C-alpha cells in the first residue's frame, strides 16, 4: 500500500513537471519542455516567431522539429530614405549550451538532414557556434533527435538562436561559409553610411589592444570609447561619459592589429557579444558623411562632431 502511494506521488510530480516544462513563452521567442511528456518515437512540432530566443529540452526523449519563422523587416532604408526590399535571404546562428547533452541537432533542408551539433557527453570542449543560410523558398527546420541513454536525468539539450536578414550578411561567426571573405573586406562609403543606420552599435573610439582567441578563432579588440552614438545592451560602459570601455570581436583571419587614431566602430550583437562590421577611421567617415549630406543622400542622420 505504501509503495502504491509513493508511486502515485511520483506520477503526480512527473505530470506537474510535464505541464511546467511543455510550454513556450508568451512572446513565442523561446521554448522550454520535457521529453517525459512525449510518446516513444513521437516528434513534437514547435514553431517560434522571433529573431532571437532559446530552446531548453529537459530529459530528451523522442524528437523535436523546430521551425523558425521570424517577423523580420520586409524592407530596409536606402540612400535618400528610399525603401529597399529584402530578398528573403536569412542567416541563422545556433549557440549550444556548454552542457548540451542527450540529443543530436540537425539542420533539415528540403527533407535532407545535416548534423550541426552532436551529443558529446564526455567532451570537455564546448560545441561551437554553427551558422547556416536559408534562401527564398527553401524549407528549413531544426531537428533534434534524442540519443539513447540509461540515465536521462542529467541530460539537457539547450541552445540559443539568432536570425538575421540579408542587410548584414557580411558578418560571419564560424567557419561555416556565410561571408568570411566579405567580413574582412574594407567597407566602401555607401556601406559605411548604411552601417551607421543599421548597426546594433555605433561607437567612436581608439584601439587599446588586440588579443587573439585561438579557441574562438576570433580577435578581441579592446576599445576605449570617446563617444557612444548607439548601442544595444551595455556593451560599452564606464564611470565617465567621456571614458567608456568595451570589447569587439572579429574573425581571426582578418588579421586586425592595433592602430593609432580615432575610429568609428559599427557592427552587430550576437549572443550578447559585439562583432565588428565597418570600422573606418573617423576622419574618413566624417568626409563620406559630409559629402553625402551635402548631396542629400545620407540614409539617416547622425549627431557628428
């Protein structure tokens, strides 16, 4: 009788856990669920509609199929304030949690599976960020397949995702060929002016040092900011309004070196980190901005010096 009561309590607790972990957030950006509620061999369908979010799959069992349908802007602002339509090209990046365990993560493209992240229960090295692109009309989804384990209680398959439109495909975060060559190419005047309008951060500052991170395959640029025009999150901070510090990452292959003088740093925030886009010397930006303003062709205003 006692064992029956204990068993009933456990069933009730598992049911509560299933209900607690089987819902996604109201903004439909993230999902957190438990494999305990899934039937053997079943595939749970999930759809998220934000440009960034996360997935946490506790006690993986069965499979998940995740479609990402972000509500990205349909047009970008071009020179003179004109609208430029988006081509529909989307780049997505996946950053697995350090303790990613219990499942294999695949990219499903037109019915064909490609392994992105493997189940590595004994690995001491964290999985790397993986990126892929979706062309207009392609059917793309993420497929998570639970791997058999005797003990699933310590298995959590979790990752964060980000999706970007075609207006900033210069950036590459991994060895996957998004546009690694373009990421190192200097920006022309038009690209610089557009970067000022569309970047997550726009900062004037000086390079203090450059540190190479071989594991991340990135160069970490330590910047002393003399003016923060715009920033997403507190990337550059400090006690004084005129003295703020922060870090910007770029591909190691770009070979960034410390240089004297003032620069205008622009770029995007990926998984809470600043990644470099265009970084002209400030005098070169000022020249391009003044010429475009005189010709009434600036895509947006910036309170320049």
